[in-house]
């Protein structure tokens, strides 16, 4: 992954490889240890008005000052472009464009061979969604429990059922409210599905199985569309104080399936409103 720094708001100053081939944390472990904000973004440290704001927990000793001078020299060439978002450019095996295939290959080369290609590489899933799903299976998306574990003091309560703590597996699989979305689609295809404890296991064991040609194709896209719609709704609730009903989220899921199915003509001859009205008939045709 090549990182192009612009506004510096999406890149971790200490722990991402954005300056040189190693992280700043690895090059300056003594300074990293003293930093109060180990998760800080570049923008947080390289502030617009006050220059560099490292927020060390104590005054530096002589050798630490030497390290700091060296680091500041490295940073000298960096000019943040605060008008534009940071960019991540995938650059593995000569592939400049981000593809899931190159992602998977890179991870496999790292000796991380317990990944299931079917899970990462599913036809017609937009790479943004598939990559997000993969991140979710690694428990690396910012659900409230993850933020709590990073020391951010937030009351952890699920945005849907508003009683259990939010974890990735609760949010996407086991919450009583988001479960209704799964149940709607599973029942529509007259399938029986016992949910696994974890998202990854759920995806790995999700197979096309029996059904019509269209039904099988829809079934394979389903967990991605459901999880993605839940996540977007979750963010709407968390950041925009908006709250759509379960029925509305179900319509969004159908919208994703309709869009993702265009290339394979899964819903050929149908308009989107057909999907909203006659879903059960459509998936059994
Ligand atoms: Zn819940």
C-alpha cells in the first residue's frame, strides 16, 4: 500500500508507513514511547497553526532531543495539502490499482495463509465493500469496543438494540434488531441458516447451496450487502442522529444487490421497484 499524504487526517503519524519504508514508531521508538497520543493522525501532530505538536509526557533528555531533531528534519519536506483527502494507492506486484486479488496475494506472501479466497474475493462485490468486510473480520473497524480498547472513554451501547455492548459480531450478526434483516432474507429464500459466532466463520461457511440460478447468485452476495447496509445505517445513527427502520435497511440491502447484480444481469428485465414489492417471488424465479 502506497500512501499519498494530503490532509493527513486518515493516516497514523507513528504507526503507518507514510514517510520512508518503515514507520516512525520503528525509527524513533524512544520518542514513540513518550508520546501521549500513540494513535494520533499526521494532521493532529502537524497542526496548521502551531507547527508540530508531539504532546510528550515529559521533558526530553539529551539523546531524545537528538532523535527529535532528526525526526523534525525528516518532516521538513512534508507540506500537508489540507484541501484534499489522503490517498491510499495499492502497489503490490506492479499492480497500481487496488484489487482484492493483489491484496490477497500480498497477504498470502506474508505467510498469512489462513485466509479463504472465497471470502475475500467474491465476484461482483465492490472492492471497497469487500475490503471493509475483510477489515471487519480482523476486528479492525472502529466499533465502540475497539475504541474502548484503545482507551477512548465512550459508553459502549449498540446503536440498534441500545442494550448490549457493540462488538463487530454483535452488530453484524447477533443483535436482536439487525438479526431481523438477516431473517427477512433467509426466510425469503426458504433457507435455514444457523449463524456462527464470528463474521469470518459465517462468511467462510456461506455457500450457494440449493435454489434457482438467480436465487443462488443473490445468496452469495447477501452477507456482504447485509453487513454493508448495517454498517452504513450504524454510522448514520452514530454520526448523523438519523435512524432508519429495519424495513428501510432491507430496501437498502436490495439496492446494493440490484447494483452489484447488474454486471451479471441477475435481475435482468426487472426494475428496482419490482425488487421492493416482490422479493420472495423474484429470488425463487
Ligand atoms: Zn444490538
